[in-house]
């Protein structure tokens, strides 16, 4: 998400904004990783609304987040835009809630065990 917002801001500055949004709307599968790391700015809220609106019923979107959907209004930080974004995302969504340790933690633990075995 942070890189996407950066790319959109740069594209707005050099006149490629509409072309980039059009390209995002045509992608078969868009993966938005790390949703909700920080509350969205006004510009970011408008970007995400444009993206989900353009993609609505046209392509698949996967969103990964450590923030429960119940708290996405807080992340979007504008009730009207949050309602519009969530309306386009959650009603046709398949939600997967993953519990337990992260794979990074498990991999790190396994790596340290491998090092201990070799020593």
C-alpha cells in the first residue's frame, strides 16, 4: 500500500495519474498488501476509493491486513469514504482470518534451530 500511494502521488505530479488508475482497473488480480499500517490521508482516501470503484465487479482484489475489518473505518478516517469503500469490498468478499504465529516467526525459529543442530 505505501508504494502504491507513492506511485499514485508521483503519477499525479507528472500527468500519468489517469493512465495508472486505468491500468489498475484492468488488472485481473490486484493485491493490496499491508492495508491499514497507518490512517489514510485525504489524498490516499480518494485514491483507494477511485481504485475500488473502478475495479468493482471487474476484477479480483486481495487485501492483506493485520487490522480487523471492523476497524477499517478508523484506518480510512472518513466515514463517508469508508462506507463507500467498504460497500464495494466486503459484500462480495471471501474473508480468511488467519490465527497463530506468523510464518516469519516460525521460519526464524526453524532457522535458529537448524543453526543450533549444526553447531
